[in-house]
């Protein structure tokens, strides 16, 4: 306040102003700021006219000649030739620039899916889903779901500190496992051994032997609650993430902490593993996604596109892609470098869980009790279901905390805030005629 120029506009720095204006021009007019090459000479004009006449005689592509061409040449400062018949339809070659006023070249507009306007993939038709069964038994929020590799049963973990095993076909309770002393946040069933892995807010990561129904190993190392767990599909390693902002890689057999992957600034909530690089993908409350190199034990890339906390990460079962969910939008990425593909919008809530099946039905469960079903390829929201709170529950207890498809992809299991598990299935009577696809290409989709 004692400065002589207090309250006055600061002096304009010439170099900074030029740099700022240059960046602004590049960002706004990069497609149209360069003029076309200089006009050809008169000899070249005669050659173009002769070529057009020969082409017309042989039945080839017609070129605009005569007064119209001369007037176009005068407007552009030279001759202009327009091909009337292009190559074969369906060619994958990029569309040529469109001639604008004064010979400027205007590139075709691109949309948020990375292609040109009008080349948005049309979504597949999917049958609508409906509720099939409601299962009660837990005394707290259902926070984790895992499916048996044989597709005969599934397990759920809850805030009532129990793990329950349910028959998938009938929905009957088969077994209850106790041992955690706080809410269970992650579950995984091994496809290569009779083991069940669980993680909870009590800092415990446990391995259960399903032949004896008891704990055989504990993995100690997390300094706070464990919020996410993922079992590697091909290696004997387990990945966990929690409130201590680290992802820990465990050797299943020896209980050794193989790697402690540091870099996140807040709780690691979303975590998934795959057999190809990057083998571990984590999402955190610090709104970043990290792709980890499991051999080197460090992040190979950090994705900062999200503006809010990333609460769910999910890899596609057949494609080399993955999705991340945040309250701002759901983003789709391409492995291995984490290339951004496009946004998937339509929700207006916190997304807690994601799932996708082999038929490219992509599901996002939100805090407001809505289940959004999308077509994976195009991101089209073809249905939005709203769950019904269990009788006796508060209206606010409609959140979806966990969801998973069974291995056939025909059943969707959700764990909810009203302490129930709901099973959803496709409507068998639906046809494209009875439930037509209501879709039109997006006009102004957000790029980032």
C-alpha cells in the first residue's frame, strides 16, 4: 500500500505480451491462420485448363472451368480447381480442407470423440434392464462385491464388518465370514487358488482360505484404512490403496510388500490391475490418475484431466482401454500411454463404482441412487434406472456403492446404502421395435 504505483495498472511487458498473444492466436486460429500457397503462374493456369479438358474428354473427374473458374481465380489471386467426383465412398482418408473466402482453408470441424463431425459411431442397441431380485441380510452399507470365477456364487462386504457369500442363482445366504473390525471396502476372489482377499478401514488386508473358511494370511503395512483392492489376473500379486495415499503391491505367498508406489497426495479410492502394461492403474481423491510400471515401481504417466476426485477405475475385459469416474464426468482412456479418448456424460452426481460386460454395456452407480447405463463405444446413455430404497430406510439411503456383472454379463449386482443387494437383468421381451434407439450425434460435446 506504500508503493507509488499502488492501485494503478502494472506496466505492460512487451516480451510477455507478445508471448501471450502468440499462444492465444495459436490456440484460437491454428487451423485457419496460415494462408494457402502462392497462386500458380499463367503457364501453370494453362496447364491446369488443358488437363481439365483432357479429363473431361476421357470421362474422368470433372474440373470447374470457364467464367466461374476465372472469377474464383480472380477472387483467390490465381486459378482454382474443384474436383467434382472424389474417391470411393467409405475411404478412411481424411476429408480435404474446404475452400473458404479469399482462398483460406477451413478444416472440417472435429467433435469430442476424436473424429470429424458426422463420424460419431452410432451406438449399438441394448435391451433395457430391470430389477430381478432384492437380497437382504447385511446390517450396514454394502461397500464391496466380487464374483466367483465359476459364476456360482458371489461375495459382499459391508459396513457391518461381515463378508457374506450368496448363491448367484437363488440369492440364498451360504456363509458369513467375520474377522474385520471395521467397514470392508474391497474384495477379490482368485481364479487360480481357493482364496478370497478382503480389505477394510481397519488397515487390514486379509487372505481367506475358502476350503477352511478362515484367515490364513494378513498383509501388514498400511498406515490407515484400505479403500481399494485389486488382484492381478496373471501374477501372484495383490494391489491395495488407502488413506495413506500409497498403492502397495503384495506377494500373495510370502506376504512381502514388493512395492510401495508413492506419488498420490490423497486417498487412493479407485484401483484396477491388468495383465498388460500399465499393469496397475490408480485413481485418487487428488483428482489424478497414475499408470504404474510394476517392474520399475514408479509411475509411467500421470493423468490430470479430471477436476474432481476420481473414485472409480475400471478396465475393459477385451479392449485395451479403461475408464475413470469423477463427479465432473466419466473419461475413457487408451492404454498404454493413457491417451484421452472422450468424455461420457449424463450423470450429475458422485460416481462410486463402474462396471462393463462383454456386450459393451457400461454401468455407473451414483450417490443419488441412479444407475446410468451407457453404450461403451459411443458413450450414449441408453437408460437410467433409479433404485427403490428398502421399506423402512430413509429416502436418502439410495446410494450405489458397488456394482459388478457376473461372468456371463447377463446379471448386474449392486450393493446399496439401504443395506440391500439388488440383482438386475435385461428385459427378455424388449426388441429394437418396442424400445427404439433414441440417439442423435452430439453437437457441442466437451473436448476435455
